[in-house]
């Protein structure tokens, strides 16, 4: 066997080994990313101003999947909701207002849960709508009683949010993570309920 044919044979073996190593590394990486995204943390990008000023449009970060699955969902948590609209999957970032079994309503801009007025201290008084001559965050919403597996979720910037007022209550299975660790923009860096 000539020196060139031995060299070519070694190069072929080396190429096959490199290709196998690359394929194994790629498959392991894909499995790790799949497990992280579905069971630990999920990358998020806020689209639009529905959560402003709590979360800015185009903010980037992570949301807590493992915490949602182990600790559950609490009132006023920020959550990521998976919805299908026009045959497209979308992810909404909203705040939980009503929990399973609650009766939720808004009257003159005040949130009522099971007939008790609730404080929404996270709302910014600079972002209000004029409704019936009054400055309000939220117009009146008729009483709605949630089922055993339903959550009523709204954006913090109510005049510019498509939320449970549009989609109706969300099922627990559509809420995939909670909280937000914002990485960008740097001015908003930090946890937003985890």
C-alpha cells in the first residue's frame, strides 16, 4: 500500500470520527436545550407594550418553568401563556388577576375578587384611560366566575393589552412559566416576580 493511500485512508477515518463526534455533540446539545426550555427556564422576549411599565417592549430574559410546575401560580404573578390564534402559536406575557373559582369584576376601575376590593399597586398611575369621565386603568368588566382550572390574566398597561378580556380565561395547561428575569435592556435588569 502506498503512502498516499494510507494517508487518504487515515483522513477518511478521521473525517468519519469527526462527523460522528459532531453529530453526538449536536444531539446532546439539542437534548439539553429541550430539557432546559421545557422544564427549567424558558427564554422570553416581550412583544408590545401590554406590560409596560413593568416590562418594556423587546425586553429579553428568562421565565421560570420549574417554579411554575413546583410552586404553582399565585395571584399577581407574571406568567407566560401559550395561545393559538389563526393557526399560529403565540406567547403572551400577562399578570394573573383571578385564580380558579374566583369571581372577578371591575367596577369604576376597581378590581373586585369575590366581592372584595383589591389593591393593584403594580399599576402605574401615568397609564390610565378615560372612561365615563373618570381616569381609570381598566374599564368595567362584568362579573365572571372562573372554573376549577381557569385563570383571568391581564396586562399591566390595560388600554393596550389583549388578554382575558379578549381571549377569555386561560386554562392552567396554557400557562407555561411564571416570573421574568430581565437581562436586556440593562436598565430593567432583574427579577420581575419569580
